[in-house]
């Protein structure tokens, strides 16, 4: 997508069917999150406070700090899949991909509780309406 005033690319759209995560990656992430949630004993697992009752969330960097093999896998996914996708998406049509370092500002793993949301009268499991700090 491009802005109408400057014709600058502002969003990434993937093309094709190459997934960022394999089924093994997803299982590894779920297992790490399950371990973190089960050891939390009711203590919040996120630095954010805007969470509906029944949902759980944990930051990816916390999962990686507790699991070196997960960190190695996520680093490989970022270097080999995510960062090249971002560079290609924001390259100008007549130029090579932008150079310079890239990093992930934040990444969270959210477990939604649809049964509890329904019991509380909400239409579905979600997070409260909020605005992420990364858009400023």
C-alpha cells in the first residue's frame, strides 16, 4: 500500500504461500508459552496491563530468554524470512532494498479465552480497544 500524497510504501503485503513459521516453529512457540503460563501461578506474564480477564499474554523476548533453542530459531526466522520480507516490501521500485539494521520493537504471544469471553457477554475473545506505542 502507498500513501496518496507521497506515493511512499506504508504496509507489507505478502505474496505467495511461503509461511514465516513452520508447524514445528508454531509448536515450539506454543510449548514455550504453555510452560511460561503454567509457571506463572496467577502472576501477570506481560508488562502490559490492558488485558481482558481470562486472556494470557507473554512477550516473545521473555520466552526466548528462558529457552536458548527458541531464541536461536526466532533469530533465524527474523534474519532469513522476516527482515528480507520487510526490506523487499519497502524498497523503491527503481532501487535495491533499503540497507541498515532492523529490529523487532515488540512481539507478544496472546492466548485468548473464548469461553470466558462468551460467559462475560463479549461477542468474541479479543483485547480491549487500545493503541500500540509503535505507531507514533
